[in-house]
C-alpha cells in the first residue's frame, strides 16, 4: 500500500471576506506525480501557499508524513522535506547560480552539498555552463531551471511546483516538462500545479481539477485527459 506523503482535508482559505479555497481535499502518495490543474484564479496557488505556511488557513487540516503541519513556517517545512518552487521563480537576482544553489541547502549541515550541486548541474547542463553568472541576468527559462535546482538542493521528500511553465517559450516549456519527468523518474514525489492541463496530466499518475476554489474532478491522469469535460474546459475542444 502506498504511503500518503501529503494529505489536505477540507481546506479553506480566505482573503478578507472572499473565500478563495472552499473545502479542498486531496492527497499525494509516495513516489507519485500528482497534478492539480485549473484555470487562472481557480485557487491553485493559494492552496500551495496554505500548505507551505505562507498563507493563513481558515479551516481544514494539512498533514505531511502523517503529522499536522498547519500553521508551521515555510523554513520549518523545508527542514522536514516539503519544498516548493514558487510561481515567479524567486531566485536571488544578485547572487550567482552556484550561490543560489548553496542557498537551497541552507537547512543542511552535511558534507555532500558540493556533490549535490554537481548532480543539479548534471540535470541542468546550462546552469553548469553559467555557474558564475548572476541569476538576475538569466532568461526566464534559465531562472526556472535554477529555482528547481535550488529546491532539489534541500533534498525534498515532496516537491511542490507552482506553474513551472508560466511565461516560457514553447521550447523552454518542453525542456521544463522533460526535467520534471526526469526528477520524478529519479524517485522524487511531486505535486505539480499547472494551467497547461494537457502537459501536466500527460506526466502525472493522478490529477485533481480545481474550479472557483473547489476540487470538481479527480482520478487517474489518463482518464481525466480523455474526459470530455476536461477537454472542453482546458484543452479548447
């Protein structure tokens, strides 16, 4: 039986008087790649912010590795192995690529950090080529690679990816999804939040569809990809 790594139950999040997330429930099992899809404004990013402690929770429960993490700070969660690559990348613009990767390992005190930087460079050869370049001078796609590499430096047990393809060229989108598949293939459990429903469900084991702050559909990713409602709403068919 698959171990549940992350479980969200009846989660509610409000901004002032506006309820942005309305009782959302889902879970991610060990080794899975689960996609959370939906249109812009569906509540996907707000859900991730609530999970990672950067947005207050109005009601509901969030469990990681079987224990409640509701209300814990993001830094505490990184130490436990729950790591997010935020929408917008959030790289340290005035630091080099190597320094950004070192910052990803700030919760660690072992002697394998340099080895893990080499592993990130193996996944992202372009970062190795430019390892002394300031992050702020890189393209959006390169910064997305760096943000993902920085997250991997924390050795995540569950990696949360928030809209990794947003604003990127088609070629770079292809590269990012190739890397997501590679990271998952290496054994990392992933929760992928994406507007690009076709690509996200194409990679995932299972999926959840969010609309107006609620989960409206869920199931095996391939089945959702074939569902006429999903195809009409998110694939323009």
